[in-house]
């Protein structure tokens, strides 16, 4: 069921809040911005990266100012969620997360781990042997590699002001 997200009475996109139900009045799903919404996404998604930068680098006047500016930009959007028939839902919090940013964090963590703990020559040899054996054992099979599905760019997380059931 489509729900719409609005900023200052301007439609900026939609979601089905289709992820698995979460406790404490949270609902989550993919967010699909329209053209205006795409232009607003830097303001909608900027708080998380600004918080992370300050967390990683520590107290810094410039980073603190960047975080406060990101919060101001996000709050200026005045986001509101509406139902399929246009009714406005009371929310405590609405957050938009950039999936590409999240994936970049995971890739960076993987790269850091590989740099910190390189494989020993024995481990590399064991892996190469395992792969060669697997390929030999499955040489007669037609292996069809599925292309990796592209995830939507944004996720939305909504915390409702009160308990309510949404289809």
C-alpha cells in the first residue's frame, strides 16, 4: 500500500513501509523519491554521515558546525507521512537513509579487515585448492550466475507517535 512523504506540503516520494514489522512503533521500507525528492535527498540524508564523521574524528569545531547544519537542513524539510487517501499520520521521527552510503561503510570495513589481517601463504594456497576442486566437481553443471540485484537508493524509517496498525 503506498504511503507518501511530503515536505512543506510538497510531495517528495512514496514508500510501502514494506519491511518486516518492528516494535516500538517503527515501520521501515524502501523510499522512492520523485524529481523534487531527489533534489532534497542531500538534506534528508546528511545527518548520519555528519554524525559518523564527528564520531570517527572526535571533537572538532568544524565537524560540530557541519553536524548542526545538517540537522538544521533536515529539520527544515518538515517531513510528514500521509496515507493512501491523503490522511496525515502523527510521527515522532522520520529518517531517510542512503543505501549507497551504508554499502560504502560495509565495503570500507571489509577493506580495512583485509588490510589488517592478510592471508598467510598457506591459507591462500588452501583457498585456491578448494576453489579448483569445487570447479572440477561442478564442471559438468550449467551454472547460471544471477546478476546482482540493484537495491533502491533510499530507505525510510518512521516512528509513529502512537501505536497504530498499518496494512
